[in-house]
C-alpha cells in the first residue's frame, strides 16, 4: 500500500512539473539557477571574493621550509701564496688548498612579514572595489537576461498567435471553398472563381510551415538562454502579459544613481583613483621583516643520519627597508598614464548618466507610440472585418466574385497579422520600460 501511495504521489508531482506553464517571471527564476551566463556571473563574484583573500594574505606572515643536499665530486680549491705557510718559499709560488667537505646538507626555516607598504593598502582597497564591481556586473547581466528572456517569450507568443490565426483562416477558406463549389454547382458563379481561393489556400499553407519552423528555433534559443534541457518539453503561456494600467501615468522618474550602469561607472572611477595612488606609492618606502633559522651538516662521507655527528646552527633576523631613489622618469610616465585613465573613466561616467536620462525618455516615447499604434490597429481590424463579412454576404447572393472576396480576405489577414505585431511591439516596449525602472533583486 505504501509503495502504491508513493508511486501515486511521484506521478502527481511529475505531471505537475511537466504541465507547469512558464511565464516571464518563472522563466527568469529558472534562469537564475540554470543559465550558464548567470552561473558565470556568480562565479566572477566568488572569484573576486577569493581575490580579496589572496591580496590580504600577501601581507600576512609567510613561513617556508627548505632542505638542500650537495655532494661535491671535486671539493672547491682556493690558491694562496706558498710563503704564508713556508717562509722560505718563493713569493710567486702558489699552493692549492681545499676548504670544506664533499658532503654538505642544510635545512632552514624562513619567516617573512610585511611591516608597511602603501602599495599593499591600496591593493586591499582596490580588491574590495573589484568585488563590488563583480557584483554590479552580475546584477547588470541579470537585468539584461530578464529583458532578453521576456522579449524571446514575446516573440514565441507572437509566432503562436500568427500560427493560430493562419489555422483559423485555413478553416474559413475550407468553408468558403465548399460554399463556392455549391454556388458553382447551382450555376450562380463560374468554376474559375474557385482558383483564387485555392491559390490563397496554398499561400497560407506555405506561411504556416515557415511559422512552425521559426517557432521551433525560437523555443530552442529560449531553452539555451535559460539553461533548460533542449530535449525536454517547455510549456509557455499563450498570450502577452500586458499591464492593465497605462505605464505613462506612473510618475516614477528614473534615478541614474540607481542604475547598475552608473554604479559600474562609479566603481570604475574609484578603481582608477586607487590605481593612480598605487602607482604613486611605488615611490614610497616599504618595510619587511624576516627571521631565519638554519642547521648545516658538513661530512666527509654520507652519514647525515648519524646522531653522533653534529649539525651546526645559524640564526638571524632583520629588517629590509626598500627606498626608491631614482627610476629615470619611469614612475612619472606611469603616473601620467593613470591620471589620463582616471580622466577617461570620469568622462565615461558623465556620458553614461546622460545616456540613462535619454534612454528613459526614449523608452517612454516608444511605449506611448506602441500603445497608440496597437489601439488604432484594433479599430482598423474591426472595420476591415466588417467589410469582409459584407463581401461574404454579397458572394452568397452572387453579387461578388472570388477575386474580390480573396482580396478582402488577404486584407483582413494582413490587418490581423499587423495587430499581433503591434501587440508584440507594445509588450516589448513595456518590458524594456519596466526593466529600466524596476531594479532586480538578487
């Protein structure tokens, strides 16, 4: 019984997952966990955190152990005047003396510590800002992907609507063909009147095949973007999720300071300032401390592990102070480069702020135009549909012909397809406006 219940529960959950219908929000939530782009953006943040740890650790104590062994096949020889040992020897006479032993070994423990360095201080600050920059870049990638996912979804919905429209028209053409055949059999119209309808039907069939191919490619692209298995079924909503309210009535103004693009520009300015300070600090003194403990063994034979033989110790500690004095103008040239880079990043920030203001104005204008176009196209479709329906009534009474009815039908189809296009343009402009006025929370 328990096995049956468990299997039933598994089946229900599985079917629910399979049947889940994705809208833009759900697609984005799925992408946050599975999209390769967003996974890499998160990896960049984690890398920046590790970079901070790396730079911090460079100023902490370093402890290294070392062991070395040397076997001199020929012990080094030093020549000295012979009269140093034999006063009767000629002053030009030299004798060779071998100093040292053929077997030498030593092990030592080295400890080093950075005591003071401006370069280290600025490196820590720069690493923290780099980490913040990685987080902002991740936020920006989320915003871009959110917009991309929703627009891709809108494109698929548009194709599905166009496909549905064509299928409905093909059904209507089938009915129209049957009516036309009846009129031909009744002798009301000529048999040639059927040709125009057949030609239109073939055109619809070709267009339907093209839409089906485009839909497959669009869905495949969306799956790839969000990291969804390409061989699994992805069930999407069938209609555009448009706002019920006119977004132009929203008095919210776009604050450039809240824009991720501006925040990234600000961080770039801070990093450029720190790079300039770090370059200047290369001319300041640096202080390092060290401690070294070593033991040496000198043998005439390989008996290093003989505990009766002595290892000779040597211990020292000290401080190194590095004071740059003259670098032939290299430091001045580096500083000038960093100053110019800082000026460029400040100019880029100003340009980005201006672009944000212009972007918001453009997005509002595009939304306003898209809303007006969609409304006008709806009215246009209703008028053309009325004209087509009147033409159908005329055909039944023999007051029209297949050519005219075909033209009216194509006119209606083009208007309905354009309405779908206008609805997609409205949806797309709404998504872009929302993306740039509503910050995404990670």
